[in-house]
């Protein structure tokens, strides 16, 4: 019997197939660039780069008369070398809002920045190896990203959310039919996410063997492929133990035997399913806040920092490689704590 591949291995295979499909569409000279990324970028990141580069070539075909008869695969290094900085700037202006297949497509500031980053890396490779003589992307300023306030659940909202997951309160009749069957799983999953701050991809990737009750921890695969242990508290432990009893009675579909969280179809839960699950239960608590799995992560990070006042601990627990990433996300709270600390040190005793 063939050994069942881990979730991460299965995902990497899926992304590799998708990248190969994109490389068949892109110009042949692109393969060399993507080969150079083989061991320093994750498969999902390479796909994002390939999609952005493909979109750039499609833009050139539709907007430049000289390329109107081109297919994406027809472009050469000479073609990209001839473009000017103004052409790249016009592309970034275009992607803010355009029509594709009869539908309007819009991109945020962060999406535009990502697209320029992808182009800069792409151009930099061919410029470094002297396959082109100029790099017009360097003449374009990075889009400015405006900070947004952190959307998170308040303490009372977290309690109400978990109560509703447990009881089914405020769910529709149709939702209640599913809730009866999936209550235990949903309580365990959302308690785990709110009690550890793990990413949704890390959550759905968990196998049964990744839960260690002896040490109250789970083993997750972080962004970048590194493995890490995340510790959980008593509330998470209790919810997981109850679900484990139920999980032992479930016979998963072939290929999903190891998965911790199983769908109603007996398969490993996917990211989209968890997104819909969070949306369903969050709507019973707030209709103003747009709550996603990542907002549950922000909720945990906020609570942990408010209790510990240790930004380095928060960065480590959330799996941020750079504490400045954490500091940026929680700058508002860091500033408030600094303000509250202004009278801690006494210069003279009363």
C-alpha cells in the first residue's frame, strides 16, 4: 500500500502542476527565471509570480498595437527590454480597474505593489545575467500602502462566538441541520484558531498525529515550509479531546485518513470551507466587522500582546520571521501600551 502523502506534500504537488501549466503558456525564456527560484521560493509564491507575469504580457497584447497579434508565448527578451518606465507606470494605473471577459477587475494598493515586486524580480534576473540591457521597473516608485486599522473580535464577541458555535444559537434552520452533525468539530476548530493564532492553511494541514496532548501542543508547517510547535491552553485542550473521541469514529475517504479536521464528505477540510465556516458563525456575533480566519489570528495576537506586553513572544508564537512584521501589525496597541507606561518609572518617591 502506497504511503499517504502529507497535506503539505499534496499541496506542493498541486502547485507544481499548476506552475508547469503556466510555464507552458509563458514565453520559453521564462523557464530559466523560474528554475532559479526552485529552492528559494515556495510553490505557491512561484505561481503568484507566474500569474502576475502572465497578466503583464496579456496587458501588453491588449494595450500595445505592436503586440496585438502576439500570443503570450511569443514575447522575447528584446520585447521586454524595449519597454520604458512610463509603460510600467501605465500598467500599474491600468490594473487598478479594468475589464476582463466582460467583468470589472480591481486591485488594491497592496496587490499593485505585489505586481510591481514580481516584475522587478523578473526583470532583475535577466538584467543581472546581461540578457537585457535595461531594467525599466527600477524607474517606477513602489505604490504607497496606507495602514488599516486591525479588525478583530473583542473579548465579549469571542465568548459569544464560541457560545453560538456550541449551541447553534442564531443559525438558520438549514444551518442547524448541519450544526447537529458538525458541532463538535466546529467548536474544536474555532477554539483552536482563537486559542493559538495559527493560520488557516496551518489549521487545515493538521494531521491527527500532529496533536500532542502530553505536552499540550500541535506541530504545524509554517509559511516557507518550516515545522514549528504551537502550544495550547486548557480550553483548547478540552475542545480537542472531545473532538478526538468523535474523530475516532469517522472513517475518512481514501487519501484523507490522516487529516485532523474532516468535512461532511469525509475529506480533509479545505481553506475555503474554513473561510465559509468562520463567516457563518461570525455573522451571529457582528454584521459590521468582516471577520475572516486571518481576523481570528489578529484577535489572538492582540489578546496575547495585551496580556504579555512582549512583542517578541507574539512574533514567535505567530510564526513571524521578523519582529518588525509583528510590530507593524500591532503598532496601534504597542503605542497605547507605551502611553500607559509613561508613569511607571518614578523619579521621586512620594
